[in-house]
C-alpha cells in the first residue's frame, strides 16, 4: 500500500510543470483526492481535461490570501507547496510581489496547514536561495526560514514542515532549453548570456522524486537537496545545435538582471550539519535554542572543514552526457521528431 492511498493531497501552484506531474502520480498511487490550488482558471481547466479524474479537485485562489488557503487545506493530509513567483528578472522589478507570494504566502500555507491538522508540508525552494543575490532567491531564502521557524518556535508542532532545493529543471516552462530549441528550429542563432556560466541540471522526474523523498523521510525543519551534475550554458547550446543537426551559431548577449555565474545547492555552513544520504543530502535545521547565553562558550568548529556544493566545482557534464540527458526528455524527443531527426 502506498503512503498516499486513501489520503488527500494539496498541491499549491498545482498547474505548473511540477504540479501536473505530481498530481498525475498521486492519482496513480491511489490518493483519495488531489487538490490543486492556483490562480489561473484557464490552466486549471486544461488540467481538468488532461486528467479526467473526479479525484482531482480544483481551487481557484492565491496563497497570499489566507481564506483561499484555508478552504483548500481543510481535511488534507499532505501539502506540496510549489506556488511561487520564480522568474529572476521579473522579481527584480517587483521584489515586494516576491515577498507577498514567496514569503507571506508560504507563511499562510505553513500556519494554516498546522491549523488544519496536515501531517506533512514540503516547500519547494531553489539553489538561488543560497547566498542569494536576486530578489527571487532572497524571498525563497526567507521562505526556507519561515518553514524552519515553524518547528523552532513550536517543538511539539504536529505538522512536519520540510524544504527541498532544486537546481534548474530541464525543459520547465519559460526556461532556456525550450528557448534554445525554438531558436534552432527557427534557424536563428542561440542567445547565450555567458558560455561559461554553470547550472545544476535535473529532470522533472528527479525533482518529483526529491519532493517524495523529503515527504517520506523529513523530520521537523529538514531541507533536502539532490546531488546533481552541472553544465556550462555554452555546452548546453552546443549539445542542442548538434542534436538538431543545426548550423545555428551562438550570439553571446551578456548576463540578465541579477544572475549569478554559478549557483550553490548548499553552503559550506549547511554541509557542516548535513547528513549524506547517498543521492541526497539532508540538511538539518539549526535547532539550538534562542537563548544564546548557553552557547557562548561552545560555537560550531566543524564549519571550517567544508566547501560549498556549487555548480562550478561539482562534476561537470560532458557534451555527450548533456545530449543523453536531453534525449531522456519526452518534449525534446517530440521536437526532434517534428524536425525530422531520427531519435535514437
Ligand atoms: O536567452 C537565454 C536565457 C537564459 N540563458 C542562460 O541559461 C541559464 C538558465 O536560464 P533559465 O532557464 O532562465 O533559468 P534560471 O534563470 O537559472 O532560473 C531557473 O532555474 C532556477 C533554479 O536555479 C529556478 O529557481 C528558476 O525559477 C528558473 O527560472 C542561465 O545561465 C541563463 O543565463 C541564456 O544563455 N540565454
């Protein structure tokens, strides 16, 4: 029997790439109900038609609005909190909108889940929350703090709240892979910001597995990352032009608002209190008491032994490895087939 059988699951931001995949999976695993809370009724309608399953229930609403969260979370067992403002450039122009959704909205989800007796909440975060330089990352870093403060402030809390951090999810909506593919298919040059920039790459499938791992294993305040390889954006562009047998070239356009040249999935400070679980790292919350007088004589010496887990120093994917990973993605295979290329 699966952990989801007979349970009610809420996915906030449930019409995105992650939400749709996880909802589909929950239905095959025998949930009693999967609820989707999101703002866009049109996307919900499309998803309703795609799923065609009476156990999928749709709630139009916004995590910023306590009332809509309260309604959606009533009677629910598990929450996957994916609703977020996640585009780096737009959050630079509207940082307070990022605070409203990513910080205050998350606080609504955590607080109202506890009030509704939910047993586990997993909050989705990003590598951009580590040493953040942009408003999106900063707001996600604060979301993580909100999630961890839940257990710090109430050690007897009935709801386990955990976080997961993603790298770049390949082929997610609005991201660079579908853009590069569109460009090569239109015979245009690829707009590469900086060929030496590196990013952690993971598939949608791996991101769902990470959330499920957190859900199954989390203790109060834990944060999980998946160990992932990284690639340069220059190699990614080359892999795509080669796969599509294209003669498109690269135009180096320079980096966008508030981008980093490389990302970190975990800081050295966090790795010092992390547990290596094979595919994943479990980063425990710093559960020391607020009464610092007790600790004044015993700080944490272990931190000096670790380096950041960043996309510049982890295993670098070769061109062939990037191609293999791209070929595992169904939408990439469909684009190749549509371009008349024989898919291996
Ligand atoms: O025309 C373009 C657009 C992007 N890039 C580069 O491609 C990489 C990936 O860009 P993109 O797919 O837009 O992702 P990120 O800006 O890295 O952010 C994504 O990945 C994050 C995880 O790091 C998520 O949190 C964000 O929500 C998601 O938008 C970056 O190095 C960009 O500089 C280009 O070279 N050319």
